[in-house]
C-alpha cells in the first residue's frame, strides 16, 4: 500500500460524511418538518400519560399499596396492559421526535425572543429537555423489548459518581444543583413563565385558565418532589450511600415517611397529575 492510499481513503470517508450528514439548514428543516412537529406534540402528550401514571402510583404509595412511583414504574405498568408494549413503541417514536425538535430548537429556535440572554437560557433549557426525553426514549424502548423496566437507576448513577476522585463533592454539587433547579421550576410555575413558549391566541378563556392552573400546580408539585430528591442526593454524598438517592421513587417515599407525609404525598400526587393534564394542553399550544 502506498503512503497516499490512506490519505485518499480518509478524504473519501470525509466526502461521504459531508454527503450524509445534514447541514445546519437541513437540520433546521428536519426539526421543523410536519411529521417531526406532530410527533413532538404526541411525545409531549405521552409525557402527560406518564405523569398521570406516576401520580396514580404515588397515591398507591400514600395508601400503603407499594409500587415504584417513577418513570420506570409507569412504563412497567403500561407494559403489563393489553397492547401495552405496542403503545410503548408509539411513545418511543413520540419521544424521539421530541428529542429531534428540542435539539433543533436549542440550535435555531426561539426567534420570537428579543433578549439575547433570555434566548440563550431558553436554548440551553431546550437542550436539557432534549437530553431528558432521550433518556425517556431509551427507558421506553428497553421496557418495550423486555416487558419491564429496571429501577434503581438513580442509585447506580450516584454510586458511579461517588466512586470517582472527589466523588462526594461532585454528588453534593449535583444535589445542590437539583435543589436550585427545583426552586427555579417552582418560581417559573408560580409566575406562569411556561406560557411564554405557548401560543394561546386560539385558546378560549376556559382552555387558557385550565392550561395556566394545571401548569402552576404541576410545576410547583414537581418542584417539591425534585427538591426532596436534591436533598437526598446531598445526603447520599454526606453519608457516602448511593441508595439514599434512588430517584423520584425514593423522593416520594421519603415524603410519605415524614409527619403528615401521607397527606403531603397525596397533595404532591395530585400536583403531578395536574402536570400530566398540563402536558396535554402544552401538546396543543406549545410553539412547536
């Protein structure tokens, strides 16, 4: 083989990559295509279904029925229903469409926002949402294939971080970040900031009110659960015990164990259900 042959091979691969990979314009066009936009709305609505199931599972925990009150538990519950695994594949497609739309929006979206700093923050938030939905897509397809979803992911992730040099500090910082994020989420919910990314011009008064109230209650309830999760993550760092932070399910069960915890958990479960309802409105009115 001559010395020029590897170079020619590399150039050939690069030329093929340029032909296959989409340009910025093509990526924007794909993200704004009709099928992706419709799929994204379906994915947002699917997230509403998951939150309604999580709320139902949280109520079961509150009344002592056990169960896993998180996304894994909700997906496993769906998988056990007639045609449930088929429905999971539908959810998977919707979640993938949300990922494509969110990442495209992170790069090119929010043209209706004039303030550059606010636009950057929204784009970063959209990228984060894309990552969240990517995780949901992976969890959904695993459940669709196996028929059940393995829990304990939070504890495994925390254990992995704790095993790194300076792991306790990293986990503590993550926990504090979750608490701060929960506070921001509660504030955005109370101030109805979520409506900034919705087009409610075609909504009547009742739909607009239902959208705002379900969003307010849902955002605040989720913030409470995430705040507890953040505290548990910090506790896991302090105690060097990854099982302290085993995801949303641990957070909700920790709430139930507190004085008046059953009442508090029922209230949070109702709030999570409200967020599920909000997702249906958001699927209709979000600027996709």
